[in-house]
C-alpha cells in the first residue's frame, strides 16, 4: 500500500530516534506498535495512540509472536546497539543484537507476509573515507564491530530481497542530534558529544573531555556530520512509499569538529563549557561527512533543521525542560 494509512511495527520506538519517528508516523495517521526491550527506552517517549510491547529481538519466539499478531504493512527497525566505543570492548553483543536480533525480526516479518523493511544503518559501515563528502558508492570498510555489524545486516537484507522479495530501505545515519518538543536524548550512560556538552552547561558535569587533538583535521579534533533527529524521522516516512530497495546516506553535508561543536554550544547556552583534552577513543574515524544527494533526489528527502546551531538549540530546549531526562516529567 502506498500513500495510505499503514500498520507499522517499530523496534526501538521507545528510544531516542525511534520515539521521534513514531511522533511523525502518528502525524501521518499511521497505526504504530512499538517493540522495545526498554534497555534504553522510556515508556513516556511512546506517544499515544502508539502502543508499546516490551520484548527482546534476540528471542525469536517473542518477536515472531508480536509481528505475527500485529500483521504490519511495514517494519521500521531502530533497535540495536549503537556505541562505537562499547563495540570495541564487547563485540559479542553487537553481532548478537544487530545481526542475529535483526535477522530474527526480518524472518518474523517475512513469515507474517510483511515485505517492507526500513533499517537504521550507519555511516560507521564505511570506515575512514578516502574522499569527503561521502556518497553511497565509496567502499564499506568499517573499523569497529558496530559498523561491521550494521554492514552485515545490510547484506542480510540484500539476501532477503533476493530470496523473499523484501523491499528494504537502509538509511545510513551520520550523527543524530537535536530533539523534538516531546523527545530527546536520555541514556543510562551518556557517551555522545552533544548531550554531554549540554550536561556541562546544565552544571551536571564539570567539563567536556575532547577525545584526541592530533587527528589530521584543521583543529586536530574529529569531524562529524550532525543531522537533526526530526529530519532523520522524515526520511523513514519517505521510505515507506518506496517500491524498490536502496541505501541512503542521511547527513546535513556539513562537518563540524569536536571543538566547533563545543563553541556552538557555548554560544547557544551562554555557558563557558570548560574542555579538557583526553586520549583518543579507539575506533573513531577522523572525519565523516555525508553527501546526501541520493536521499534528496531518490527519496525526496528535504532536511529542514540542518544547521548546527538550530540542532543544538532544540537539544538544549529539551534538556532544559527535562534536566533529569524523562524522570523529571
Ligand atoms: N567525543 C568527544 N568527547 C566526548 C564524546 C565524544 O570528544 O565526551 C567525540 C568523539 O570522539 C567523536 C565525536 O565527539 O569524534 C562524536 O562522538 P559521538 O559519541 O557523539 O558520536 P559517534 O561519532 O561516535 O557516533
């Protein structure tokens, strides 16, 4: 079904990017069931009338029953392990959840007759690029188990397309950031740059540690492409209308170094945000910046919040409204 109201099974829909996507799906009138193990999810993040089923992708019987009962028209698969640093110390959970858990979900979808699948992939599937900006044709040579696990699942999707006729859209996110009014970043242990910087501005941390200052970049710190979470969500809505499979980079096309991010956050928050140089973090590529031309042309993606100050302003607004995360509601 194209363009009409659909039943959408959303894994990880209680998490950061998933919950914002659910908000967007509801705006379009879709019927949404969120499947989340609540490891990083928040029940408050799942807005009504979406419903929440707590379950684990690693348990095939559980995911198969949930998909079989809901009978979705499409699956949007956000759930997964997503920390580069953690994957360098505990690769097992990355292959288990991102590869095997994802395959459990895909198999359950096919068994329930659902052949439309949207997957949260990552720019980490590329590894350090030879040229910037990065389009979808550059070689995929991940340098951490996180990126490798996402790449393997992309390949699983290709085989499910061949064998079962699944139509998939793999969205390779660059650095998700920002917030909607209702939903933002609130993790058990925060490791991401922007939320940590804002924690310093809130007085909840003393300083931001800069992981390495001797990278081959103009100011020596790593460069990333920050993309607004609402723009990411919109790309998933576009993906629902697709009738052929594809891979798309989702980024703003602008690269900001760690120091530049801290500077923008200083301006947005009016706080001095002290910074200290720390050792580099293993597995970090120096520079990742997207060319999202394919997403704009073929997916019809039109990012609306692609300036870093706007992205940080929305994240700051959410953090100020929720200084202790969802628990402060
Ligand atoms: N970073 C940093 N200090 C921190 C957290 C992150 O210097 O406390 C750097 C990190 O090394 C990377 C960039 O900020 O170059 C973005 O990291 P993040 O964890 O937000 O996202 P990633 O790029 O790993 O997905």
